[in-house]
C-alpha cells in the first residue's frame, strides 16, 4: 500500500506532556498538509509544506504546536504542554502540487489528553 | 459566514433512491471543490472533485457546481447501505489548503 501513513494511530497522554506524530506522504507527492478534526466538525487546516518549506500556518496553530518536514519527505507534528482541548484526530494529507492538487488523507492519529 | 456550509442532516434515503447532498460557499473560497466520504472513526476519502461549472459524473456519483449561486452538490444514484457515511464538502483557495464544511450524515435504509 502506497497511501499516506501516520504513526501512532492512537495516543493517550496526560495534560502537560509533549507528544509527536509522524506522517509519511505518498512518495511522489511534494505537498503535505496537517489538519485537526474534532467530533462533529470537518477537518480544520493547521499547516502546509511544499517540499521542506513550511509555507502556511493557520492561526489555530498556537506556539505550542510545531511542524517540520526536514528532508521534504516525512513530517512531524509536535504538541508541547498538551491541554485537554488538544484532544482531536490529527490528519495528514498529501498532494502532487500539480494542477488543483487533490489531497489524499492518511488514517489519522487520535489524541486523547487526560 | 463560514467559508463552506452544509446541512448536517441526518439525511435518510431508502436503498436504491437518489441521495442529494448540498453545500454553499463564500466568496473567499472559489477555486476547486471536493467531496469526501468519511466513515465513522475513519479518515476522509476523496470521492469527487469539480473545478468548473456544470456536472461531473463518476459511476454512481455526480457532482454539480454553480459558481453564480456559490453552490456545490453531490448526487448518489442507486444508494446502497454501504454509502451510509458523513459526506464532507471542501473548497480550495489559491493557497491550496482546504476549507471543509461540517459534513452531512447520510443513512441509506435497506
């Protein structure tokens, strides 16, 4: 299977701890996106990379959130000092960057902050 | 006004009927439009994209776009119980990120 993969699939952490999630995009896709989805809502855009460059960040992405894509392949999303409000599904998507850029999502990482 | 708005439903249709899902969008998002299907507990799956006015058909799915009315719809013909899911409408800005509606929950009754 050559789709988008994410790890871990589930993460339970205590408030105040740091967590890091990984996303591996489809291999030929140079654009990578992070979204967050809470129950009953559609995904909300967090940030976007073209190759290794982080080109856009949502104002939803507080200072506690940081994302990297060091070699233009996989990406990591770190949340520092987690809060209960961070509990959500974190989704990664990738696209080719050609044309209108259909985005394909990974299975997501479900974060629960206790 | 939100960038993309959908009726949250639920929408129930009998098996074999046509399901019609609707979405409106604001002036701030106007380039490309997508429909995603999301089963409970799973991630969104792309099922249709549409970029210009008119209809686009793919199997049992037809997407319709009317830019003058800022309206996008998805028709599912011969609905099956396996079509029961939440359908997310998404619009893409020039910056390439997607704005999603809250989704419409569809139930197909056998």
